[in-house]
C-alpha cells in the first residue's frame, strides 16, 4: 500500500489530479485509521491504462467507463474505430484553423495597400443574424446560427451588402450580418440547417482588400476606389457582395483589413 505522496511519485500524477480522478471513479483509494489515503500497485496499473485511453483522445468520463467495461469485445473495438473517425474530423478542422492563421499572418505582414484581383470564388451558404441593423431574425435562426458557430474552423462571420444598397445614391450601406461557409462544406450541416441557409452565388469576382475603421466601413466613399476600378476595367456588379472582416483590430479603435468579393460581369 502506498500513501498519496508515494503514489504521486510512482505515477507522475500531481496530488490534485489524483483527487480529481478519485471523484471521477478512476481510483478507489482506501483510508487508514489515521485517515491517510493509500493506494495499491493495481491503482498504478489502472492509472497507466487510463492514460493510454486519454492519449487516444477519449474524455476522462469515456476513459473511466471503458476501463470498467469488458475488454476485447466488439463494442470495445467499435469504440476505438469511432474515436479514430472523431480524431480525423478534428484533424481536418485543425488544418482549416492553421490555414486561417496563416492567412491572418499574411494580412498582418502585408503593406495594407488597396488590392484588386479577379478570382473565381466559391459560392457561400449563409444564415442571417440580422437584416441590416435589425437582429430580430437571429431568434428565428438561433439553432442554425449555433450550429454554424460550432463549426468555427470552417465558418466565418461576414456581412452581405445588397447590390441595390451598394449602387443607390445613399451615403452609407446597411449590410446584413451573417455567418457563412463555402457551399462545398454543406455536408457538415444538419438537414434542418441546410433548409434554412441562403446560397450566395459568386463565381467570377473582384476580390477587393482595403483597410478601414469600423465607422468608415459602411461609408460609400470608402467604395470609391472599387467603383473606379470596375469602371476602368469594364466590369459591372452582377450581384450581392460579401465582406469578410479580419478582426485584426480587436478593440475597434483603429482600422481593420476587410476582404470583399464583388460578383462581376
């Protein structure tokens, strides 16, 4: 029998974690008459087996349940296969996050000048959180919005600027706030969510990158360079525009780098 301090040294587990694992049912220590906790070598073996399951990515609760289940069964092997599929999905999402991070680093290290490029953009599937500044639609779309946010690696916060709003004679635009993903990722959504989303057809677009403050972002004057570029190159706006803020100016006190995809013909 080993006291807490000895057991911690044997297993490399902090005493606080040993107490936590006791509460989770992994370790069932005995108490001596003097109230000291004592552990057996079997507890150490059980702890190491438990660690292997944690290495496989199982949660604490899942690992404890698997230790207490009958080993070598079809169900046990199936649990390992399901965990492998789960880790593959997580690895896929991590790859997305790395690409997002690389893109943010490129923006941080760029010279922040106006940038125009003709691109073939993927269509977007979006769910409205607002119509302009009216966010009441978010209650109707609450479940789908939450589903999008659970997929943050592949979804983005964006704004949709209606074509009519962009080209009218007003001094500002009133964009819809949306959460969006590329159309080819729709398999990640539930059937109910796919019924609620709206498809934004992009295709041939001018990608316009600019650096503006949040206040400037809605002013039509900050689109003058875009209008000039379209006119100089003989392009006409074909549909609604999607704007992706980078949120690299998190406190909102300075300027942010925004990327707009403008469908053109």
